[in-house]
């Protein structure tokens, strides 16, 4: 009894501490995507289910977007953000002055977005705790919860920069929980729903689907699960397709138009090969784009390794396969942003239930992902999009930062991250 009371007390302390850390940053920092999310939402409120006609960014000037970045996500995000924008509709300020471009985001919109993101941070962390606690070791759940919820990279993503990867992660974790609770049909549907939320989640969702298919022996049940996965994937698009036929194909065309190229800024590129090719091009003038264009070769090789793990070592659990396929993606894809590592940390936390061999690689991987937060001068986000910066917070953040500005350091960091991801994949898949 006392063990349960102590465990619950520690859980509440971690939950409170993580929430307090997030709330400190929430009103005083904002990344560039927060500003763009406001414009995406404005476009949806103007055009409704015809939104994807404008999603490629061609009309960004007419629509009043601060940037020409396309909307490359499923409908779920815009359906969550638009109601918030209807209430917090203050204007995003964007203008040129002395050849500098300034974008300032209103406080209400910053807080509204981050409140949504932080809420799902909590949900994702609690789901990690629940899934790990199913092993019978409640303290393992506490460790996994802390490893995700207190990770500086995760806090940065939801509360400093402001990005939403924890939302599809939470949906994916819910699908894994349902699968382990014996509700595999609903679980596989949720995995499909997560896959269409944001493209980078799709590899992990496919891992959950594959695991579910391995559980079945009959062809009919496997086809049923595939159909449910596709139903979950397509359901968010249905009202958009009903209003404007071709919505899904338009999104696919937007995604396919994103051809591999040099990854700028290098400090925010987390594929080692892409970062190195970009750095060498800038400082030698040589053409190294071929390195980036063949990113899919690495993906095929790593997926083949995962397949070998499935066949030879029977690695067929959804917790394992989702993480391995996600690692294969982030270690290969030509353009990996820091927010992509939030799902990686969440799925890595679940590996604690895999025995002592996975514990050290999980801890090293999660810790290394967090290291970038201390290299990068994260205080940048306290003033670049905040018109009246909080000088105190700005100085405090600088105190905890190594303030690294040398691009070469970030190239080395991303190279080590890519190699570490491959090593972790090999250790888990082939043992």
C-alpha cells in the first residue's frame, strides 16, 4: 500500500514539475510555426472545407500568411486550431524594415496554441506511464513518464517553439494501449488516424499495423484490420472530399513537390548526411546534393534490418516495431526537424519494458536528443516573434545554454544522432 502511495506521490511531483516548467515559457516564447498556424486557421475560417485549394502556399500573399510555407498535414490539426483562432483572432504582425523581416505573434494566440500542445504532452506522458505499468512494475512507468515528460527536447517542442507532434504521438500511444488491452480493432483504427495527422508519424503507425497483422492467422481478420487502418486514415478527409473532390490527392501532390535539397539552417537539420552535404557545399562549393537525393537507399536498408528482426528474432510487438520504423525514418529522411524527435523520445521511453539490454541505449538516445537544447541559444524564441520580450527569462535561458553558434558543431551533432539512431535500431532489432 505504502509503495503505491509513494509511487503516486512521485508521479504527481513529476507531473507538477513538468507542467510548471512548461508554463514558465508559454506566454513569453514563440516559434515561427505559431505565426503560420494563425494564418492557416484564418484561411480555413474563410474558405471552410475548400481549405486544401490554398494549402500549397501559392496564395500566401493574398491570404495574408507571413511565410509561403505549405500546409503539409492532415485535416486534424486545422480542425483543432480553427475553433481556437475564432476566439483568439488578434492580428499577426508581419512587415519589412531596413531589409529585415519582422513577424510578431499576439499573446492570446501563443497561449491558445501552446495550451493545446501542452495538454497533449500530459496525455502522451500519462499514456506512457499506463503502458509501461502494465508490465507490473509501476516504477518502470514512472521512469518512462519522466524520461518523456521532463525531457528538455519535449518541453522545448510544446512550450518554447510551439509544435504539435505530441498530439499524433498521443493518438498513436492510445492505439498501442488499446492493442495491449485486447481492443485491437479500435487500436488499429486509431493508428491509421495518427498516420494521417502528420506524415512523419506514418512509419510508426505502420509498425502498429504490422504488429496487429502478425497477431492474426486468418486472411479475413488481416484484411479487416487493414481496412480499419485505412478507414482511420481517411476519415478526417471525408468532409473535405465531400465538399471538394481531390482534397487528398492535392495534399499528396504538395508532399511530393517537396524535393530533396540542401537543409537550411544547418543548426536545425537533424539528418547527419543532409547536414554534412549542406555544410560541405557551403564551404567548398562542390555539388553534394546527390547524397541527399539518395536518402531512400538508407531507408530501404534500415527497413530490411527491421524486417530481419521480425523474421529471425520475432520482434513483432507494436511497441518495438513502431519505434524501429520511426528510427529508420528519422535516420534516413533528408529533412528532419527537431520536433520530429518528440515522438522518437516518446516511443523510446516505451522500450524500458524490453529488458536490461534496451535500458542503456534508451537512456543514451533520449539524453542525446536533449543535448541539442543546451547547445542552441533557445532564448532566440523569446524575442524573434515576441514584440515585447521578457528580458528576465531571456537572460535565464542564456545562463543554461552553451550558446553554440558554430555550424560545424551542429553538423557533428546531427551526424552522431544519425549514427546513434542506427546503432539503437540494430541493438533492438537484432537482439
